[in-house]
C-alpha cells in the first residue's frame, strides 16, 4: 500500500513541530557569549532536509559534550566529597609550627572519600578499602592528607603498586569482576607477595564494608615528621576518628545494598550534609619518640605495619566538620587533585619507600588526568593564600601573568617573588648509604601483625573474617592459589586457617609456607576492634517503619518522635508511597514502596502494620523479605501484634531484639536499637563463633 505523503509544515517558526520555546531574563549563549535564538533544532536544509555543517552553535555544543569526561583515576575512581572546616585544638602546636595546627585556627577543607578498585560508576558497598583524602587550604599553602580507612598498606615498595593494582582490578582478558577482590589474580598476587597478608586481613574484616562514610576511621598510614618552631622533629602517624563512631554492614547487607542503592554511601553523605547533620572527625597524632624506633619489633618506615595506640597514645589536635556539599560534582569532586607532597612548613615526609614513590605518582597522574601542568589553577585545587612564582604558560593556562621578568634572580623587578627563610625547609636527616635495590631486614616479618589484628577482634568479628576469607577463596578457581593462601592463614592463626579450610571443604590441604621471618605473638590491641569499642547510640542512624492500611497512626507518631529524639532519622515504607490509611482514618504518605526501601538501608526497623492489610503483606515477597532480612541481619525490630503472620512467614523468631511496641515498648525498642545488633542470631545460622585464642585485653 502506498504511504500517504507526510504532512510537512511550512511555518517559519523554528519550534514548529516541537515544543514551544522557553524564554527567561537570562539569555542562553554560546561559550563565547553570543546569544542563541534556538537551542532545540539543528540548522538544516529544509525542515526535512540534511543538517548543515555551518551550524557553529551545534558544533560547539556537541564538541564540548564529546569531551565531557576526563580520564578517571586509575585507582580511587569512585568518590564522594564535601567541603568543610578544620579547627585546631591546643594539642599540636607543641609539635609543629604549621599555622593551621595552632590553637583555634580555622581552615577550610575539601574531603574526598573513595573506593579503590572499581570504576567511577561502580557501586558504593563492595568489600574494599576506602580512600580518605583531605585538602586543607591553609594560610601557608595547601596541605593534603591523602589517607585510607585502614592504617596499613598491601605493599612495602612503590615499585610493586602497578602489579598490586593490576591484580585486584578486573582481570584483563575477561573484564570482570568489577570492584571485587574475590578472584584469582588478587589472591594469586597476595599469597605470593606475603607482605600483603596484614592488610588483606583488614580487607577481610568488617572495616572493608562500612555502614557509612561518616562512620569510618582514617589514617595517613606512613610515618611523617612534625617540625616545631625551633626545627625539632617528632615522628608521628595521622589518625581520623569519626564522631559517630565506627559501624559496618554485614556482608549479606553489603551485597544486597549493591542492588538496592548503588549510591548508598554517596546518598547517605549527601542526606546528612544537606539536612544539617554534619559529619565530624577528630584529627589525632600519634607521636613516636625517635629514641624508641630502634627497639620496636617493627620498622616505622614499613607501611605494612601499624603502631598500637595502646603503646603510643593518640593526641587530639583538631576537629573537621563537613558542612557543604559541592555545587558541581565534576568541577570539584572529579577535578580535585591530591598529592602527599602538598606539604606546609612544619610537616615533612620520611623515607618510607611507598611514600617516596607516591611523591612522584600523584603529579604524574594529574598531568594525564587533567591534561597539563596548570591543574593547580582549577578552583578546587587553588590555594586560598597568595601564590607567586615564575612558572608560566602551558595547556589551558588561566592566569594572565604580567610584567617583564619571568625568572629570578632579577634586578628589574626587585619587589617580585623571592625565597624566604620562613619557607618550607626539609628536615636535615643525616644519611649514609650504599646505592642498592634491597628491602631492609627490618621489613621481613609479614605475619605477626596480621595475627595481632585477628586476635584483637571480638569473636563476632573473627567469625566475619573467617567467612570473608571463605567467600573470597571459594571464588578462586585455582586450587594451588587457595592452598597457598591457606598456608598463610595457618601461619597467622592455625585455628583461623583450619576454620577456613574446613569451610572450603579443604581440611588439611594448606600448602606449608616458609615465612621470610617467623611470626611471634604481639599483645592484642583492642582499639583495632569495631565492636569492642562501639558506644551505644542511634545518632546519625536511620530507622525504617513499615506501615500499611489499618495501622496505628498514634503509634507511628510516637515512634517517630522517640527515634528522632535519640538522634536518628525515620523513613516510612508502605505498599504504596502515595497513600496509607490508618485505622483512625489518618492518611499518611511513605518515603518508599516496600520493594524500593528494603530493610538493608536501615539500622533498625519497626513493623507497624494493620490487620486490614496483613494478608496482602504476607502474599508480598518484598514484604516478607523485608522482615526476614532485618531479622537475619541481626537488627533490632519493633513489632505490633498484627504483624505476627508476616513475622511467621519471614522466619522471625522471638528474641531479645524483637520488641513488642505496645505499652512501654517504644522506649525499650529505641534503647535496644542504640545498643546495636543482636549478633547471637548469626550463630544460629552460620558457623559457630570461635573464641579468640588470646583475649583482646591488654595489660593494665
Ligand atoms: Fe594512592 N594514588 N598510591 N595511595 N591514593 C592515587 O592519584 C599511588 C597509596 C590514595 O580522592 C592516584 O590522583 C601509588 C597509599 C587516595 O583523589 C595515583 C601508591 C594510600 C587516593 C596514586 C599509592 C593511598 C589515591 C590516582 C604506592 C593511603 C584518592 C588518582 C606507592 C595512605 C585521592 C590520583 C582522591 C589516588 C598512586 C598508595 C591513598 C595513581 C603509586 C599507601 C585516598 O597517583
């Protein structure tokens, strides 16, 4: 059948077959300031004709779009960041002459958190290390504290970084797995490079699956030097301590969160900051007297070792509060350029061979990513103090440098920039040495601190570690790699090794490992446990209440008020977001429909459903899963009598964490939720908890 000729419009009105144009007082212009009359249609030869290359507005717009992405970071690509302030306490002035560490000084900061292995668009909740990088815009220049949420690193020497990163990232032939260490190449590398064993133990612990970026600790890892006004130096480690305390998800939650909300951590940080609940951390230093260094059973230049805080206590030196979300993700979070060599007078580096390598890598990476040497001119990277030198030109130079002298010394402009005795002076560390490619003997012990970390955990945390090793090694196809890693576990803690071997169905199959140096028993450090030092609190946490038609509106109101008073936020979850009609006729709107607000996004839950709707909830798999997950993730649950059929369908059994909300139940529920999870439930369904060989308690 012949097609009817298409009706064409002859109107000269440019918007003719499309939406009407919008106008405002602000004219839309090209990048060069020319006002644009039509941003909806390309220029074409007749309304149904080909597009014309003469359309310079379109060409400019599409070219800019084609170039919108810059290369993502090779590591730490996925990040979320915020602006804030740092206020110094009295503590550090004695150790450092840095202006921002003098009592009461307030310094603007920009902090970027990141995962390490995945790409920029990957999920927020994999098992991974978290980057914790802070740019202090001090009066003496920018100081970058580029750290992680784990105090040690996988390798001892920067020359191994490309190998390590290649091994953890997706395998090169197949392009997966994205953002996961549970695959052959990672375990192959770390079981051969035994210096990684300590950090791997941390990565298998709950530290690697944080509940929120607001609830992680941070560490500078390397030993640094603080220099006082007289030039005296103190060796220190940097630590960040979150005001909200540390908290982690369970592994099953982390997996389900990956589906429920890929942006779980970014959204959480955004919600907290935009609602005025500003996350805060204390910055601590851990001084280590130089005279002690020789006598320590580890080398303070070895980044795979930590210094127990029970041996060398921390001193609080200031507080960082993050209070402003960036205006533009690309301009700020993406283009921010950190560098461990962005130092200020009063802070210096040490000879840690990993740190030394980093001092080169970070500039090099910015040259590639941002495309030239002028990345310091981008708004987010600019110092907020005067800056003058004779560096000139280069790709995308923004400064219009004036004058005739672009060199010094010069006599033509005597008031131009010159060196100052007040400037940064490298600590005059005496050095004698032979040019050599060799690791120090003092770096040879690769298993002692892994053992110390494991034995510093509570039984619940030890169980999680054993489960994590089991999960990851079960994903490793090569039996030889699994056996080699089991050999390391036997060296670290024979009970842990036996548990993981048993769980894998490989008892007695560990490949014996001859360590570079025999491990010994260090005293446990209870400060390394998350649960051991958790304080009861709901501040900054989120409670989900499931409601449905026929529910008790007064109870929901009371619950919400009591939870909010305890410092947490509340979200309602219902079969339909738009309308839930309570028994008394009150109509409520919810924040999520049940499938869209699964219980994994909450710290504790309440089920305040009505008799009228219980049958349809029992028939709704998302509702059953909601209750089942909350129970099996050991969450405290407040329930009403009407919820019983749903609880039965979900396998929820009565215990100290399932609280009837009638009577005084609301207060009991909140108090119990503050105390944390009901870990005993885990024992019932998983492998039995193993008592630690050495109790994580220290000498008095
Ligand atoms: Fe990094 N690291 N790193 N790293 N790192 C980068 O720099 C590198 C290391 C850390 O939010 C890159 O700008 C080498 C330790 C954070 O933008 C790159 C070595 C620690 C971030 C780089 C290390 C870190 C990075 C990639 C071994 C904790 C993200 C993009 C010698 C103390 C910063 C970039 C942000 C980023 C190199 C080891 C922390 C490639 C060569 C140890 C938090 O330059």
